[in-house]
C-alpha cells in the first residue's frame, strides 16, 4: 500500500495558488487513483465532514480575482477566494451577486458554486446556476477543462459550466469560475402585512416571478414581506399600488440576511421536531405544517415531529421533493429520484471514471418510510 493510501481523514492538502495548481492537483489525483483512495475537494472546509477514509484537498489558497471589468458585468475569480472579498470588490463598483449567496467570514466562491445555494432573490433574478457562465476545472483524469466563457451569450452545444452548480466536488476541483454580476439597485424598500399563509401565497403568486421591481417575497411569523428594488422613483411608485395594509419595514436588511443565512428565529431548533425543506411548484397548495414560504411560493419550510416523513410523498405529488434540513448547515445529500440517481452517477463517471472523488452526497433513491438523516 502506498504512503498516500495510509493517510487518514485528518490529512488535508492545500493547493498552491497560481499556475502550479494544475500540476499539483494532477499529481494528487494520480496518486489517489493508483492507491484506490478517496478525495474530498474543499473550499474553506466550513461544512465538510470528517471521514475516516477520505483525504481532503483544500482549494482555499487558490484565491484572487482573475479578471473583472465592471462594464462587462462579468467577473472571473479563483475558487478559493472568500465570498466576502468578492462581494466587497463588486460593491466598490456598485455591483453584486444577484443570487444572494450565504456570505460568511471565510466561505469560498468555489464552495458556494459547488453547493448551488441561492437566496430569496432567486425567483426574480435567477438561481446561482443561471449566473454561472464559465468554469475551469481539473477533473478526475487530471484534465484541465474550460467550459463556457466570459460573455453571457457564449453557449453553443451543451452548457456544461452550469453542471458545476451544486456538483459538491464530484466532478473535479473547480479552479476558476466566471459569474455574471448585476448593478446594485439604487433603492430597496421592504413592506409587510399580517395575513394567513394561504393569503400570502396567493399574493406571491399574483405578483409573478422574473425580472422586475419585486426582488424578494417571504412569509414567516404570520407576515408577508415583499422587497422592491430599483430606482427610487420606480420603487416609490410600486409601493403606491399596494394598498393600505402594507407597512414599511425598518432594518429590512437584517430580515433578508436572517432568512438567507437562516439566522432568523424561525430556524432555531425545536426539541422533538425536524425542519424540512420542501421544494414544490409555486402554485402547490399549502401543507398543514407550512411555517415559512420563500422563492415566490416555490420553497416551503416545515417543522415536523421527529420521525414523520410524510412530506416526501406529499412534495412528490406536487412536482417537487422534500428533505430534512439542518439550519445553517444544510443537507449533505441530494434526495434524488431513481432516474436522476442514474444520470448523476453517469455524469460523475465521465469526469471521474476512477471514482476518486467522494460521492456520498449522491443519496440513492429515498423511500417514503426511510429516514435519511
Ligand atoms: C442557508 C444555508 C444553507 C447551507 N447549505 C449547505 C448545504 O446544503 N451543504 C453544505 O455542505 N453546507 C451548507 N451550508 C453551510 C456553509 O455555509 C456552506 O457549507 C459554505 O458556504 C461552504 O463554503 P466553504 O468554502 O466552506 O465550502 P466547503 O464546506 O469546504 O465545501 C462545500 C462543498 O463544496 C465543494 N467544494 C468546495 N470548493 C470546491 C472547489 N473549488 N471545487 C469543487 N468543489 C468544491 C465541497 O466538496 C463540498 O461539497 C449552508 C449554510 C447556510 C447558512
């Protein structure tokens, strides 16, 4: 057995920054293949779980902005760059990442892309995947691959770059990602009204999705919150069409951050209960346990007694899926259907035929009665 295979989960290798990174990764991947060892690609490692037989490759030293011309509304960045630094660089030019990622002190751009999480702006500005227009990746065969590019209309053939959104390190190590950025709105105002969940859902649906002045709609604690973003004039005008039931919310930034980052009290753990993340068609009816609604109706959060898994079948019957969720930690697996499991394995095999990358996030088909956490 080689020295590499003997290494334990505590081994963490840090990729060098700059041009040496590809050769360094190729060597590690070849060693892992020869030793039949498993690797987990990490960003800052804020969430990667320890495992006795998986060594980690940390990308966090591979950092820095490669190219950013604000007039192009596109940025190319190394995957280990802390999101907070990227957000700061964009803010200096009045721009932002419109998919509203979770931004903490150290979490990386590569980690955000590989998780594919998008905040409340998603139904109006697009998901992370919609903003991901190019990637550079070293795959399991050591190939230095580039997909997509730096212009928004660059797609001919398969749009492979977007596969990296939510890929959780199973296709290879992301070296660089190119993201579309958006101008920060001149004005942003949040209003709220107290109402029942079914009325809130009806109001969300009536306002539709897609680009426009509405940039967030959330129902929590018996209140519907609507966020409007745009020029001062257009936002003020939109507010006049809402009627008297709505009040302007002070400290709205805290509310949206609290919801995107799951720091809002709704997400505080409840003894004997499990939080479920339910992704369904926005016009699906309300389940009796719905506690909060996001994404213009497409994302529902439900607290359920531990061991109750009925939401899985309910979500499936409404065109979606449901999974237990740990607030601020997430879900370590994709609850995939049989067809999607086969497709995901097939895709991972193209990039990683020797199966050196940890695939524990690919959960096999989930049966209604079986707990998966
Ligand atoms: C609302 C909310 C939801 C969250 N959801 C999740 C969740 O679903 N799952 C979760 O793990 N954490 C989740 N978190 C926890 C944490 O915020 C994220 O894990 C964090 O953004 C990840 O950043 P990181 O740089 O530490 O990545 P890491 O924790 O190091 O890695 C996260 C994932 O990305 C992959 N990855 C990282 N960098 C690369 C790269 N360069 N190339 C290829 N793959 C890479 C890793 O293999 C791993 O699968 C969530 C947090 C919040 C507040």
